[in-house]
């Protein structure tokens, strides 16, 4: 009797394994593509464009630094605290207290200006009104700083602004209390107001109280470029810069502040970012970027955005 030839059985287990890895590979590719396209830092041209765009749309050189060497590892806030806030809060006006024994043998506790013991009566009882006065009092000085200097020299802006803030707050509150929260709140409020001077404002009402919090106003850009204006930015193809030559000319102190080892720089590129409104060319900014790992960061010392503060 002839043997019946059995058809070869389909190996569902093997098929499942193959399909699993094929799907996994496809998903990884999709996620990788999506991630890299959305994560601006992987694309130097997008970083350059974003840097210029942030400045030109609202005069916001402060937040533009989130795309720069100041924000390596996304620690921009810490960069400001360590280099400009803590030296004030824990500096010469901080009080050293002997908590046990004498100075040579006991424990010394240094109280920074953010300690509650520095809060006077006005600070303790403020309902936000005095903080609002402080923000308003600081704005003319902030506008003067930015109008005259732009934001390229961040050291000048942070140092000058915070020194003035300490002086102004003492006049309003009558005490020496100071914290990073106070400093960030005032500065960021002034940054926002400066932007609104350029873009204008709309009527807004508090959703809880119904009180009007903002009034419609024409911004400097609308006055200069007309209603419905649209400022656009575009980056060219860019060009490579010799890494060794760049490193040789880089400032050691600045890179120490950034927390960046110059030998970790694997690439340097320069882009020309054009700014236009309709058919009118407004500015052309050359932006230098350095590569650390797979991410690109603007070098503010090699980038001049002064023209962006002179559009109106």
C-alpha cells in the first residue's frame, strides 16, 4: 500500500516569531523617524531657525537660549540659578549664624536671603499687589537693557537685571528677602510684556471673576508692517566649520559655565537665517551651532541677533 504523502505543515510558531520581529523593526523605524523629526535638536538647520524665530516673533532672546549651549542637558533654569541667582541669594548679604559653641568650634549655618527670617512685614502680608508693583517697576529697566543691548550678551543682561531687581525690591518691600522664584517671576513677566509691545494684545477676561485682565492694543509690528502681518524665517543649507579651529578660538570660561568639555564637540556648522515679512527682507542672521553627541546647540558668542531688535 502506497504511503500517503503528508503535506508539509505550516509552522505557525516560526511565522509568529518572524512577524513579531518584522513588526517590531517597523515600529522602531517609525518611532525613530517621528522622534528625530520632532526633536529639533537633532537637526541643526531647525535649531538655527528656531533660535532666530523665537527672538524675532516676540523679541524673546531669553527663551531662545533654550536652543543654545546654556541649555545643554535641558538645564537652562539651573544655569541661571547657579551663575546669577545663587551668588546674590547666598552672597555677601547672607548671614552666618553660630548654632552651637563658638565660631571656631561650633556649627556655622549660613542663611541665604531666601530664608524666612529675611521676610519683613510687607513680604509676609503681600497679596500679590507689591509683587505686581515690583514687576511694573522693573519693566522700563528691562526694556532699556534689551533695546540697547539685545540678548546676545546674556551675562550683561542677567547681571544688570538682577542687581537692579534686588535694589528695587528693597525699596518696595523694605526688606532683603530674595529667592529664585521672585527673580524668575519678575524677569519672565517683563519678557512677556516686551513681547506684547511688539505683537499687541487682545481683550481678555478672567474666567472665574469675569474681570478684564488685558485690553486690545496695537503692537509695534502691526504698526510697522500692517494688519495681518506675518514674519517668517528660513535657513539655508548651511556649511561645516573646522572643529579644531573653532575649539582653538572658543572661550574656556564660557564653556566651563556651560558644563561642556570642548573635546566633546564633534561638529560645527553655520547657517544663514533670513527673516522676511511678505516680499520684504528684514534681516539675515548667521547662526553658529556645535554638536554634542547627536544634538546641536547654538553658540550665542558666535551669533549676532542685534538686527532682530532693530526691526521697528
